[in-house]
């Protein structure tokens, strides 16, 4: 009987997780916009479900919980691009891209953290507040190591925005280097 109860609890929890993932998918889905125009963060889906390749990745840090409301005044920001495609890159290379953004709100922007979806994607972000109207950069270094084929990675930024987590996407087609 004890094993049956445990099995029922496991099945129930898996059901709750499945319903939550499905609801999150439908609630966070937005159509892609022109990548050449600034995208207000309020129009961007911030769910880790935007990158289904990482759903079961135990090293995926994009699924962080929302930051507690610390009463920091909220602001808005717009990125020039929310996605970058490196195109073809070779294994064991270091590939950099800078995501430029503008604080479009009326309060200083405070970036609390920036985390890559795996150790191969390392972001660097401004530690000082960004004044309203000012610009800043998030530098992302993608080092594929021995990965091959098409890769999709994310960078999750936690800031005093609504929503508090913003997701940037990078892509690359990693070409195997003969050894």
C-alpha cells in the first residue's frame, strides 16, 4: 500500500508539472517581431520553454524562479536585437556578440544577474545602474567546445523590470573540426 501511495503521488506531481508547462507555454507565447527594430521587453516571452532543447538539461540555469519583489522601482528597456545567429562556427572557438539595450523607463535600470543556459555561454553585464535614456551592453561569449550541429542557447537577465526575467537567444551551427 505504501508503494501505491508513492506511485500515486509521483503521478500526481508529474501531472501538475505537465499542466504547468502547458499553461506556461500558452501564456508566454508571442509572435516573433522584426529583429531589426527595438523590442520592448514587455512583448517578449521569458519562459525557458522558448528553448525546448534545454527543458531537461540539469545545467540549464534559465529556469530560475522570479526574484522576490524588493520594492525597487520598476523600469523598462528595449534591446536592439533579442536574438543573434553566429552562423557557422568551428568547434573550440570563442565567439562574441554584444546585445545593446536602452533604458526606456523613468527609473534607473539595475541588472541583478545574467546567466547562460550552459557553461558554454557566458554573459557579462553592467554592474552599475543604467540611467533612464542611457544605453548599455550585455556581452555574450559562446564557446562550443566539442558541440556539433545547430545549437540554440539562452541568456537570462534578471533586472528591476516587469517581467523581472528577460531571455536573449543565440544560435550557431557548429562545424566539426577534424582531429
